[in-house]
């Protein structure tokens, strides 16, 4: 990872909305682990909203870096949620229920802050893959979800890292979605490229 990208992930703006498009699963795992581990080291609350495929590998990376993941989860400083579980709370047959989204995310943030020694003043950073998952099926819902994330970021003063899985070198994230973020970590070439 380049120096600028690493700096954004380790010390994000308190209300930063970071986007990281990727094709290499190994690189996204490194990026998320860097983001999460820096937050845990700084005594911040960390919320990881991950696909089932990334949940265990990212937890394992944190353990390899010396973090007792179970301890952090029990304490509430680290919260791991699957995208399917969270999407199930606010994606209804009618689409995106905005109030249910705000409530679900607000509860996660409140829980993370309550676990910190400085309580409601503590920093929280969030990693989320819901937008990446929705992008392939519903661009309108994806766009609205990014807008709602911006509301959450401003209302709760949290940092958010979004990743977008790109399925091939020609795949891209629409400029409309990129524009909804404050920081863009350029897609890196995989080691095999």
C-alpha cells in the first residue's frame, strides 16, 4: 500500500468517508486490518460490517497482529457484524428503510462508544461492505445508502471505510459513488499483475 493510502487508513479524518475499490482480496484484507488495528491501538471503537467471506480472514489477521479479538468483542470495543445480518434489518420488500438503517447503525455506534473509557466522547471507526454487496443488484439503493452513511458520519462524527469489490480490471465504481466519499484510496495492482 502506498504511503498516502496507509496514512488515510491509520489516521482517518474524524468525519472521513473513505472508498477503496479493489480486485485483490489479499490487499483489501491488509487495508481493513490496518484500519481496524490502528483504531484498536488508539483506544477507539471499531465496527466491522463484513461479508461472510471476509469475517474470519480479517479476524485472523487481527489475531496475527497480536489482538485478542474475543476480548475486544466481549469488551464492546470491537463489533463484528455480517453484511447479510445488517442488511436484513433495513432492506425490506419495499427497499431501503431509512429509519431502520439509522436506528441499526446508531445502536452499533452507541454500543461501541459505551465500551470506551471516554464514553460518548470516544472515536469510532467503521468498515462496511454493504454498499459493495448492493452495487451489483441495486445501484439506486447503493447510492442512497452512501448518502445515508454521510448523514451518519456527520451526525455521529465517525470515520467510515467503504470497499467496492471489482470483478475484473475493467470494472469500476461509478463516479457518482466515488463523489460521495471524502477520500479515495486508488485501486492498487495485485502482486500477480
